[in-house]
C-alpha cells in the first residue's frame, strides 16, 4: 500500500504534557500530508500510540492500547512511538501487534519513516528508528502550528533530565538534557499568539536544566548545596559558571547567586513576555534548587508570570530524599517556597509525592505528612512507588506491598483535599482576573469556565442578554443551551469576585461591574 492510498490516522497519547505536545506535532505532520484525523475508537488506516513508561501502569496501558488498535482494524498499520518503545526494545520486536516502532527524538520524522516502512516493511528500519539516546546531543526541533486548546498553548523548551533519581526511568527513555534554541521558541510563540492564544505554558522534562547543554555545565555541580560548597564542582564547571554569571549581569543579586542557566531561562521568559497577545506565562514543574532569592525576585518582576509554581517534592523526609537521590533537603525545599511567598502574593504551590518508596518506614511517612501539612500545598499529585527495571531503586531492599502503598496514598489524598479546599477558601471575596477557556452547563444554568493566574478554576453564570455586564466574548458558545451573541472571540479575560466553593475543585464567581 502506498502512502497516498492511506487516508485516515488515529492517535492515542499516554503520559506527560511533553508527550501531548509531541503528539500534536505528529498529528499536524500527518494532516499536512493529506491524512484525516479520526477518533481512536473508529476504524483507521493508521494507528499511532504515543507510549509512556514512567510507571508499570503506563507500560501496561501502552501495551493495551497497541493491542486494542490491532483488534479495531487487523489490516491497519499500527505504530508504537516514544518512551515505552525506547526502553522495551525486545518486547517491541516480539509483539506481533506492532508493525512499526519509533523511539524518541524521531517523532518529527514520523511521516517520512512511514513512507520508508511501506517499501521495506522492517519494524525498526534496520534499527534506525530507535536511536541510542546516550549519544544523541541534538534537540529534536518541532514547530507546533495549532493545538486543541482554545486559549492556552504548551511550548516545549527542552527535553530530558540528567538527575538520575533512583526511581526514575526517564533518562533511560529520553537520554541526556537537550535544550531548544531561543529563536525557535520565540518564533513558535509569536505564531501561536497571532492565532489568538492568550496563555503560554513552558514545558519540558526538566525545564530547570534549560540551557545547561549550551555551555556544557552540570546541573548538580552548578546547584550543589546552592553553591555553599563550590569545591564539589570541577574546575571547568566553576570556570563556565563564573563566565555565565558575569555575562548575565545578575551576579550576587541580594547576595544570592543567579546561576548562569537560570539567567538563560529568565531571559527567555522575559522575551516571551514582550510578545504581543500573550497575557500569561505559566511554568511547568521546577526543580526546587533553582528557586534562589535572586531567581524569585527577578521572576516576580515579569508581570505576565502566573503565581502558580509546581515544585516536585516526592518526599518530606530527608532520609527518603537521600535514597531517592533528590539532591536537596526539606530545609532547601522550605527555603525555596519561602522565596516564592516573599515575592508573590499568595502563590499556588503544587507538588508531586511518591508514597511507599523502598524502605520507607511509618515514621518516615509521618515526617512527610507533617511536612506537607506545614508547607500547605494547593494541590498534591500523589503516586504509589512503581518499580522500574534498570533503576537503582529497583535493586533496593525493603520494597513495600501494594496494599501498604495504597493505604499511604489514601492518607496523603485526604490531606491534599483538606489543603486544597483551604487554599481556595482563602480567596473568597477577592477579585481576580479569569481567563475563560470553555463553556459548561452546571445544573440548568450555562456557565463560562476558566482559571485565575494561580490556577483556581472559576465558573461564572452566563449573563442574560439584557444584562449590562461587559462580556462580549469567551469562545463560541459551544455546549450552551442559549449562547446568544455574547461569544465572539476566544480567550476573554475578565475580573471576577470569587464567592463560594462549588465542589470538584471549582469556585463560583461573579462578574464585577
């Protein structure tokens, strides 16, 4: 079958926002070559499963979706792409449900790879579609031209993480840190802003490492104990670091060092903030060690930055953090949160936690509970520890049972609910700008739904046509029982008074006159 004869393609994505971004680029490239995108549940000529391997569950779901595609259409071309492919090459080669396997750093080329496959029918084109990412140093440049989001778009600025946390398989799946050139990021952002998108979210596997590969620095040398013990880094790292700090023009600000790569990240954000049409800039997960006082202060001077910071904690116990190879302490994390709260008004601090790490005692788990209580996170994403083959934690003694991990997750979830409700309640009676993103019928009433800068979800009843509220926008009215003529453009931002909790993490708001 020739490429020109294949007209429909279905996608299924698993995993993180980086995977979602990469899938949208793949969809875009198929569409440019004449394909029609269809729902995954429909019969298609081609199925693309963008896989994930962050947990055992992700592995299982990846396999399930591959096999489901084969069942949906036995004669279709089934393509497995991404992290699971990269880390499970033997299983991929043996799985008869898979026709074509493509690893990471090859997604941009998927259509050309399909065309070559149709001539050779080799699952990996002689091994060329699953690269050795331990040797790959080039960033895979992708340019997204459209997105399913109506008001917000994600833009990938870097790939991979060099931290080698003892539980994590991501470096095995994606290789070493690779950063995207600033010019390419700005070009994509300008194009998307020109299409009406109002909010940009900078994403990557470890955006705190952005730019380190430009100067050959080691993140852990640069940020070792916040440079209190500079002798831990080798002479070449120290020389490059000193040059980067001097060039940034922000050294020793408030007697708190501005590291060279954090200056590069901030310079990128500052330039993005100058793009007309972009009203908000949101950051994905940050490494706690990058949040120095100088970093927080300079970030706070960018008005478009959303006061919503995801600092991945994983454990609130120093002993567990050490076994995880997280390279910071609870005191370091506490200090970072303190800087953010000093320079931002009531910022939303969110985090990730792993319950039941190998050897975690009840006493250690209770330390985590107390630390989470102390910090007062807005939201906590909680995961049971998942053994990943090839990682250091997989070889550790003291593996907990699934029952123990589930019980600890449940206790953390209860605390998360309590803290999330308390954070939202602290804004009752306050007025905040809301970026409206969608419409929803709640009960018998049509609502506009959006988020505040600190990512509180707000629902506001749609005004009656005779209402004099100034609201002539927010999407196209899709899904409303009586949209009227108040929806003429996407991405409307309006000031709203936050009134009360509606449940499910949403607050009822009212337009201010």
